[in-house]
């Protein structure tokens, strides 16, 4: 812990969970992310905003090495979680993704029962000693996903039979079942109606008590409602990063202001 961190911890600000420095991402010849450096805090919701194709989802996917699955993708620079370099050769991406959960744009429950959707991660990571343990983990995750009361009497029904909003909360429950420390959300509400969106937003607010939450959103209103910190991306650059209220009311960069007032996007 360096002097700055010690000073900040004494001042009562939140600890840094993810630290990225000079991150570049290339898809073949396309330079998709340019020189991004950011410190993301623990127990905080950080929103990435910006026009389509600006790099916010690409950068999000660097945080749990999802870009590793794309052959032509190359990531350079440093990304550390709890001061561990997640791109170190010794880091197992599968273990990393247990620590850094992810929820996608479109709800994607497995074609299994509601119970098995949530039990899947804890099973493969050996988090339960027996069936009673697993039952407890599943119930806890479904409660954290704010969906337990709706599904507790039909845990053996298929997850795909739920409504869109319920499926997304099931996917959130599935992501938190492995007790991750970071939760990444890539436009988690874009396929949902306003009521389901409100439920997921309320849930995000509760989840930040336990996790560092990073959310990519197209909706500036959503970023303003759910996040404490906001980063604005434009053409692969992170233009500005700060307290959400400040970014939306007194942005420092004219590009941020143009985006927020609707002149670019």
C-alpha cells in the first residue's frame, strides 16, 4: 500500500479494487482502446458511458479477460485486481472469472433448471461440500438476485421459462453465486422493460454493499441513477472520469459536455 492509498484510507475514501494503466486493445489492425488508465473503487458502482462503438464494452471485457476468447484481440498495459496482475501467465482465467462475475446485455440463462443455473458455478469451483451446502448457496444467491420469493417453489423449472426481467435477475444470482469480488454488467437492462429495469437498478444499488460493480450503459439517466463514479469513453479513449454528479453537471472536457447535452452520440 503506497502513501497515497494509506492517506486515502485514513481519509475514509473507498479502497481501490481495480487499477488499470496504459491499457491498449487491438482487434487485428484496429486500435480499439487507447491508453486507458483508471482506478476503480471497491463497494462502488462505476458506470462506463459513451456512444456506440466507443470502446466501453471492450474495456469492460478486459477486466475478466473475456477478450482472450477472441483470436485477433491483443491487450497490452497492466490491469491489477487487489494488486494482482490479472494478465500474469500464472493466473487461470477460469478462476479469475469466478472472482470477476459478468452479466450480459441479453439475459442468457443456461437451458437447465433455475436451481442448476445458480448451482453451476459453485459446483465447478468446488464451493459446496454437500447438497445442503449447495442448497444454501443457491438460496443466498437467489435472494441476492432479488428473485428468491418468485422462484422458491419452482426451482426445478427451466430458467428459460422466466420473464425477461426475471431471467436477468437469475443471471445476476448466477454471477454472484461464486462469491465474486467484482461484478461486471454490460448493458444489463437494455433488453428489459421499464419495470424490470427499475428492479435491476434497485438490485445494483444493493449489490454495491458487497461488490465493486462496473456497469456499461447506453442510458445516461441510468448511469446518473445507479453509479457513484462515471467514465466517459469516446473513440477508444477514456475522455473523463470522476464523481457521477460532477461528470453530469460540470464536465471538464468539451467532448463530455457535447455527449451529455446530446450533441454527439
